C-alpha cells in the first residue's frame, strides 16, 4: 500500500527529507504523499522512514491503494531505473 498523511499532521517538516523517492511534498495545508512514488521504502529500507520520524504518528497505510510487497518492489524498480 502507499501511505497517506492524515489531518493530524503538524507540518513539522521531518518526513519530507526522509523519503528516498521524493514522494512527500507540502500540500495546501499539510504534507502529502504521491501514491505513484510511495513504495513504503521497499527497496531502500526495511521500514517506511517517514513513519520512523513522524512525531504524531499520522502516516497510516492508504486503504484505497492496496499493494503487495512485490508490487511495491516493482514500483521501486521503475522509479529507480534510468
């Protein structure tokens, strides 16, 4: 699954630089995650780095973007191939 950032986001700026796929950006009111770039850090790390640093635990899985680890790995490969 891709991850999402909920309304509990406090705009603390710690998640954006942690994303290896540059999937996180500042939205109108809170940070947002581009689901086409989010691999939950599969291919980079064992755990999603944004979740590791989020002080308010506002980054759950997106129930509308269900993806298996294999699908996330395929997305990672597409994003990192030149």
